[in-house]
């Protein structure tokens, strides 16, 4: 079994770890993350250092590959580029949860994350560094460009084309035959019945263009915490949840 | 294998039975239900009596545990309380369909029902007596308080906190980082992009508060039958469905 | 293993092929399709001819059954009728992906397609020639009339009755206890909280009747291609997608 590392020790990284462990094809050595101190433990695995420690780590742990576990499509690309610069020809593996169902003649590039419960039906093509998140569906004869992502519980009908870097947010449904350009974001819960071009944010049922979008603009915003008195409210939630 | 009983012989009870049979960890002895006559057969298993027959049944059938299969969150609590009063320290088991995918370091309390196709991703925590229904998703680092429920085809993004007794109805999507209080109901098909406090009913896309809600108020309403001439319409449906 | 053929060599046919291969119960001999030239190869299998070649093909390849892989509910019926006329008593098989979860005492007629990730819960009944598409859910105690269909990522709650030939489009959610008549279409992404009669098109959240519908009227429309200069746009998409 090849020794591999996971770039990114966030919640998404923990799910990628789970996929790799359950897949049972690689031996995970640990995480690489510039935002965590070396030695920090995530789900029983150490943060071994940052990307700049790669040459040392590869040698020290006999690393033969890895995967970038970063949810934001553009940031993921920047990290892939950085790694490729430090270690030209680095081996980016796919992480495929064993419960994912890949149909007949489905093709995958490299560096993709295929989460639990995913369905990719016959003849579909997923390029490189995509995320296909929990229980999402890419129906037959569809294409995902590199660095595109399907959030949990999304569904793309047959013959859908999704351009590079585009992000389909949680719970979106896209009917058969739709084409979506590059760097476009479809907001959570939307129904897509029209084509969309490049660099737009669209949402609603049916989804409409809300505004233009610049390349690399963040889209995975976290909702503001409740506007209650801060510490108290958190304690309150904790005590509410206690059994 | 421990002998167990199922409290509640409704349609939901039949699905819980199916989970337990497929899980293969327990030996189901039968149902306990106060609304059915003793001896009534459900999916090949007898209704053995009501909660008040428990002391006898436990002795007679060597019962070592059980699970409450009641869909309404508050009613489920009342039955759990009643059982715990009759048999202090009763062993409430989890029923987990073998197709459910539980991620790395997921924690479950007791008395939970985890239905087919469910995904619970890494580091999430489910307290006691929850229902996580068919194909629903609880993403990484999320928490469900006791007696909360996710209906079929719901999706909670990462870092979602769901308070005790709250009910997320069929097909709801909740984006990352949302907090929902106790005893709150999110109506079917909603998209949740804001936090919600305790004791409210909210729905829509995006979900908005519709009104306050009293604790224990029923929420699993059954639609009225079609307003056609009664018997005829039913016969019509039957004949329409006949092959 | 029985030798079988698939009627319809479209994208849907490729998914049905995948189901049959993974199910491992039948030996697929090839496709029958009047719109493809004989000898045309789909996922490694030949188009052997049209329905009118059946008597010869059955004899030549020792065919013992088959399945109609046509997405449109009414067209599927016309083909079933045509086959039954040419070969009275033809053996229409079910195709059930091994990842589908069928609950306790679920009944299936014949000629049904049950796609990957599907959940059919306890005591539900599916008549003949239905499609239950990827990750869709038919909850407990529900009924699908013959030639009805659930598109990918749909969810029917418990005690739902779906009439013959009715089509539930992609991503639709239907709450518990709903009855839907025959030949009715519920548009993509809808939330259904009311009963619907026969021969209507309804959609929205909540779904409302939009207009009447004639029997056999097509409903699986393909969106128009983008209004860019034709060849250029396709090349552009291709180059956008190239790695």
C-alpha cells in the first residue's frame, strides 16, 4: 500500500481521511496544513508540517502520493499549483468512498474526492481535482471540468456539462441537458432549468443570475453566529444539547 | 444475540424492524403497542401487548432491550419515559441499517434509528432517541440533540447544530454552520440559510418563521383525503392501479 | 444465467445495462433499438436489430427475457405492447442495482428498473414497468402504479399513492399520505403537499396545477442549447473542460 498524505486538516479533511481509510487502498501517514501547528492531532493523525516541509516529509515517511482536501475550488487549485511547484510530478490520488456507485465506462482523472453515497452513472467523465460530495448524483453522459464541485445532496440529470471551477451548492437540482460555464456558483437549494455561462452567481427556483462573480471569489461563507449574548448563547446551546 | 422488542407497530415500526433484521445484531421478538390488539401480526411479528405488559414480557421472552419506533419526537419521549418508569434502566438499543455510512469518530447515544442510505460524516455527534431517516445526511462536525429527527432526503451541511426535539421535515436542505434551537420544526422542502431559535415553525426557500410552536404540538399531519365521492374514489384509485 | 436483451440503447439504456451487469443475475446479449443501425456498439454491446427482429434474435441467441429501457412512460408502454404482440408472453425482467435497498415485504411486479442508491421501504408495492431512478426514495406503505416513474433524487414519504403513467421529475419531494392520479407530471424540484388528480402538469413549491395534459404527451424535454454561435461554443466548452 502506498503511503499518502492529506493536504488540509479541516472538517472536509476528516471526511477525506474517512474515505481513504474505508477505501483501504492507501496508507494515510498524516496531514499537511499550514494553518495548524505541527504535531496537532486530527482524528488520530498528526499534522506533519506545511507544504514547504514536503521534500523532507516525502523522504522521511516514504510518501508516494497525496490528495488536497480543501473545499473551496479556487484555493484547492492554488494549493495543487504550490505542491506541483515544490514537487514536480507529485502523484495526486483519488479518494473514493467504497459506497460510491460508479457506472459503466465512467472516467475519473486524478485528485478527485468521491464521497459516501455518491452516484456517477454510465459514460460520465470527471476531470481532475473535483469534489463530488455526499449522496450527490451525476447522471449518465455528464461531464465535470477540473476543480468543479458538487455539494452534498445535489443532483445533475443526464447530459449535464459543468465547467471548470464551478460550484454546485448543497441540495441543488439540475435537470437533464444543462450546460454551466466556468467559475460559476449555483446557490444552495436551487433548481436549474436553464443554461448558465461563466463567472456568475445564480440561485432560486428556478435559478436566475444574481450577479457576476470574479475568479477566486470565496463562496463557502459561514453564517454569522446567532445574535444572542455570545458566551451565554453558546453555553445555552451546550446545555440544551446535554442529555 | 440479544432478544429485543419494538415499541410501535406502525409503518415507521416496520422500517425499524427491517433495519434490525438487516443489521443482524439483535433477535426481534415482536412489537409492543397499546393501539393494536394483542396477537395482531405486523410483517410476521406479533403485537405482544402494551407497555404495561413489559414486566411479564421481559420475563416470558427473555427480553434484553428494545427501541421506540414512534415518529413524533415528543410522543417518543413520553413513551421512553413511561418505559423507563415501568422498567428502570431499560436497555434502549440503536437500530442502524447496514447501508448507513458512519464516518470517522462519529458518536451515537442510545435509542436512535439510523435508516437506509443515511450518511453521518466525521466527528458528528447524535445524542439519544433521534431518528435519522432514509437517505438523509448529517455532514461532518454536526450535532443532533436528543429526540431530534431528520426526515427522509434531508441534508444538514457541516457544523450544523440541531437542538433537542427539533424536527427537520422531508427534503429540507440546511447549509453549513446553521444552529437550530429546541422544539423547532422546519417544514418540508425548505432551504435553511439562517439560524432559528426554540419553539418555532419555519418553512420556505429560504425558510422564514411562520409562527411560534408549543412543546409537544403535533407536526406529522396527514393530508386530507381527496374531496371526491369517498368510496367511489377509493375504488377508482384501486382499479387505476390494477395492472 | 438467462440470456436477456435491453430495448433502447440511449443513456438510460446504458444505466440499465450497468444495473444488470452489477446485479449479476442475467447475461446481457445486447441492445434492440429501431433508431440505431444494426451493429452499432454501446458500452461494448451490439445493437442487434429492432423489435421486428425479435423472433430471429430469440432463436439465434437463446434469449429468455428482456427489459425496456425507455425513459418516457408512455413510449415505454407502446414498446412493451409492441413486443408483447410480436412475442406473446415475453418475459419482462426487473433490473435492480445491488445498491438498492428494498425493505421488508416490498413487492415488485415485472419490467421495473430500480437504479443505484434507491430506497423502497417496508410494505411498499411497485406494479409493472416502473422506473425508480438514482437515489430516489419510496417510503413505507406506498404504491406505484404501472408505468409510473420517480426521477433521480426524488422522495415520496410514507403512504403515498402514485397512479399509472405518472412521472415525478428530478428532485421532487412528496410528503406523507399524498395521492397522485394517472398520467400526471410533477415538475422538477417541486414540493408536493396536496393531492393531484389525473392528467395534469403541476409544479412549484408548493406544487400547483399549471395545465391539463393529454395522455402520452412528451414531458422529458431537453433544454435548448446555449444561444452562442454554435460550433464555436461547443469547441469553447470542450477547450474549457480540457485539463
